[in-house]
C-alpha cells in the first residue's frame, strides 16, 4: 500500500499544470516549472516576447525554456511501474458515486455545473437540462479555461502597460510641478526685488523730504532769533531814550515809533508730510482677475490688412510675405506699413486680449481708432489716435501722443493688452513674468479696434485664443 501511495504521489507530481495529464515532451521554464511542450506553446501563442508562468506568474522570456528529456524518461518509467503494479489502474480511474443513488457520476450538468449520475438527470430539477459525458464536458471546459487564461493574460499585459503609463504620468507630474515651482519662485523673486526697490525709493523720498523740511525749520529758527535780537535792541534803545531830557526825547521819538510800528515777526513755518505708500506690481493684484473676467477672443480683419500680409484661416495669425504690391484694386488702410486691424469694435466696457510675438525683431501692438488715414504713415502723432507698444531697432517704445522709451528687464514673448474704455486706460503687460509694461491715460470718444503691425520679417504674429495657456 505504501508503494502504491508513493506511486500515486509520483504520478500526481508528473502531471502538466495546464492539461492536468501526464507530461508529454516536458519543457522546463526559467522558474523551474514543467509543462507539456504543446501546452506551453499553445498557452503563449498569442503573447509577446515575455509570458507569465501559468504556475507562479514569473515573467519568462520566449526561447528560454529547456527540453527536459531526463524527466520524460522518468515519467515513462513511472508509467511502466504503474502497469506492473496494477493493470486495471492504467486504463480507468475510480469513478465517484452519487450520494443519493449510489451510482457512478458519469455525467455533467451544464446548467448547474455539477456532476450527475444517470438517475439524477431523471429528477424534475434536471429534466430540461443538457447533461454531457464527463470526458466531453471536461474537454469543453478545459478549452474554456484556456480562453479565460488567454483573456486574463491579455488583461495582465494591459494592466502592466497601464502601470507603466502611470509611472510616466508620475514623471510628467513631477516635471510640470518643477516647472510650476520654478515659475512661482521666479514670480516671488521678482516680487521680492520689486518690493526692495520700492522700499528704497520710498525711504529715499522720505529722507529727501525730511532734509528739505529740516532746512526750512532751521531757516525759520534763524529768522526768529534775528527778530528777537532786533526786539531786544529796540527795547534797549527805548529804555535809553525814556530817560533823556524832553527836547532830546521828542527829537528822536519819531524814529523810535517808526521802528516799533514797522517791527513784524517772521511767519511761523508749518509743514505737512506727503503721504507715502508702497505699490505692488499689477500681477499680484489685478492682472489675474482681468484675464479671468474680461478676456476676449479677438480675430483679425482681412479687409484692413496690408497686401503683403497673409492671414490664417482662423484669423488668428498674420505673416509678412515679400511680394510686389498691386497698383490696382481697392486701397488698403496701411499701404505703407504691414499692419492689420482686429475685427472687434470697442465703444464701451473693459476688454483684454493677448498677442504672441515670440522673437520677432519688429512688431507693434495696441489699440487705434476705427479708421486711420490711408497715407500709410506710422501712427505716431496724437491725431492718429493710436496707443501702442512697439519693438523697433532693438528698442521698446510706448507710442501715444508723446513717445516714451521703455526699459524692460526681460524681452516679452507674449503681450497682454487691457482696455478700460470708460476709465480711459490702455495697459500692456509682459506675460513672461506678468510684469507691467506701460499704461496710457486718455479720454475716448470714438470706436476703438485692436491694432497689429508685424514688421517686414517672415516670423508670424499670433493672437492667443481664450483657451490658450502658457506651459
């Protein structure tokens, strides 16, 4: 009996984990598990270079399996030994008995997924069911297991790809957070430098005002000291004259009275200090609210474009093209300089838009009245009613009634333009660091339109969409 039990255990260990039959042409994987050669080939047929071991799920490489001929010979020896011990056990297996009818469980119910004997299928609970022979049912469900295994293997691979993608997203998150942190650090550094400069300027103005007031107080103090000396001298003179004889007293009394009557004290100096305060850069107070509340989706008006300008289909981008101007056809508003107006008309309210200039060597953006002269001149004079910021010959200039040269610490690549019609303000911002560039103060009566000059280079100028955001 011990030999038989040992033989049974040996037979169990020699079965393939996939088909549950004795190993045929056994193959050993990297992780040390054995399978039938045909079973493992069928298992990884639809998989890629790597496949998971059906037993331990170790990721094995295709082609790294080895044929185990020694194990194959041992299995044949086990078979022969089994034949010698019990010829009956070679051809059939012990069939379990039904607990109700004491008959062999030779059928399988597909509806209830349970073993049945021939008497069980006659019971009302199974009369409409479709039983199969055990061998046929086992073959069918084994194939089903294979299909489930393939599906699960695919799900495992898909999930592993998702894990890899999640790892990439984690790296992307870190990269974006690093960029955002650097941007915030730059803004805080800019704010710190701005506040330090503002502090120095305010303290300098206070010190200057203090010095001026002290000088005036000292001058007033000297004036009073001189007045006291004059009064004391006059008092001494009056004492001396009061004891003179009558004739002599009356002779000099007129001069004494004249000195007394003409004696006037100096004015008391009083002062009131100017109210000094500190100002914060606009990006830390108003610009973000302006962007959120008043941003407009501005587009270009091709009807106002210079003939050498190419307007994109979405009317967001304009590019200068070097070509001869036509002498015929309808005249354009800006024949002398490559410019174009926006389609939007502003006669009230508050409006904000952004323009991408990148590294263009020349450009001019801003606001102008709805109609400009057709002479093609730069809109420099106040009569033209233009308010713009420009880059020309390497210099930044605010072009309004009076040109103002701008000193920018950083070259702007994107410009924010804010128009408050009722307040009479047009402000420009450098969106690299959200710093304020310039603000025009004026009174508006006519309809205004966005204004764009691109220069004579081939690099485009683009109006940013409302959905655009800096990365």
